[in-house]
């Protein structure tokens, strides 16, 4: 089939009014032209969460498809990677920690955006399932730009210029982490990275609530515990069902989340005796502002 024929068969369908779109009729193992690549990129940005259905990737093919969306970056957790592909990390409920114990799952079962402690956090997080439980284990995504716009004006005014200090894992969240992550934290000597609590999208100019509470040591001018309470209350106010999409995976799905406009969380509502394994790839972003 020619490139132009594939272009004609690709279809992008919105899932919900405020968030989510589905792509069918394209095989990203095959070459695509620039116009098609831009349509996919714009669909991910405009819909915040984009699922490209019916892909049949090897890990290397998945990496090649992800490169259509920008420069890839390393995951800061270097323990669980695909052999020979250091840019493809593995999320697996059967991982073992350095002591041979089952690695704790659920530490990211709160709303967050990825790697806020880095100078240039990922603009896209991409997930591709390799093994799935019978039910559950989806990924929830929230459109935080629409959530921000829906806030009462007094809250928007208060938070717009707030800054957060970000580290590998905040002191207020130490107790929920595993020993390997705590060891990484103790060895990390970088100073906290200062980020905006409300960031501007470099492609669209829109604003969105943007943080990872497990990496936020504090909001500048607040103590750590006060910060966590403030962020929890902010999420209670901002996140609403109409802005949220829960992606229930099917094998062959390539889920793309625009981190600059979104927060997401993993679902742990499944039988943990069953296998859940996903490949994750991150696309490097710009310095938030």
C-alpha cells in the first residue's frame, strides 16, 4: 500500500469532549509522510491523550515509532530496561528490587506528571502493553489545561505564579517509596529543580496545572507538609470526571500522553496474580515556563 493510501485510511476520532482521541487505520512500522506525522503530533497535543490502535511492535519498532514525536530521553529509573534498548523502560508488576523482593507497586497511583525534577521533563509519555490482566490496570489521564481554566478566579490568581522545588522524591513522601528509590535519593546531590506550578504549553500557549507531588519538596514559601496538603486540595478542586479519561488497554495500543497539559495515574484495580507489563518511552521536552 502506498504512503498516500495509508494517509487516506487513517482516521482520528475523539473519545470525549475534553480529552482523548483514537487513531485507526495506520501501521507505524511502515514509513509515513510529514503531513501524517504532523496530524498525529497535533492530535496528541490537542486531545491531551491519544491512543493509536492495532500496532504490532517489537520493542525496537516501538522505539522507532516513538521517534516520530521527537527526541527520546532516558528514564531516570535505570533498573528496568529492555535489553539493548536503554530508551525503552519496562513497567512490570513482577519486578524485583535489589533485595530480591517484589518491587512495590502503586507508588505512582496518584495524579502526577513525569520527571518534574529534571530541567527538561518529558513532553510525551508513551505506553505500550506487552502483557495485560483480564480486567483493570488502565491509565487515567486528566486534561489539566481545561481543569485550570475551570478553576474559580481567586484560585487561578493565587496559583498562577507559584513555583515548586522538585527532587527525586520529596521528604514528605519518603515513607511510601521502596529502598532502591530511597538509596537513589540519598546519592543524588543535585539541588532541587525549580518549576512553575502552572506551566505554559510551548506549542499552544495554553496554561495547565503541572506538578508531581511525590517529587515536590515544597512550594516556594511553604513548608513541605503544608505543600502536600495544598496540592492535595488543589487536585480535589481541579480534577473532574469531564476532564478525565481512563484508558483500558488492549494489546496493540500505543498510548501517548502530552505531559505539558496532563496529569496521569496508573490503575491498580486488577488481579495482581496476573501479569501486567508495559513498555514506556519518554520524549524530551522544553524547559517549563
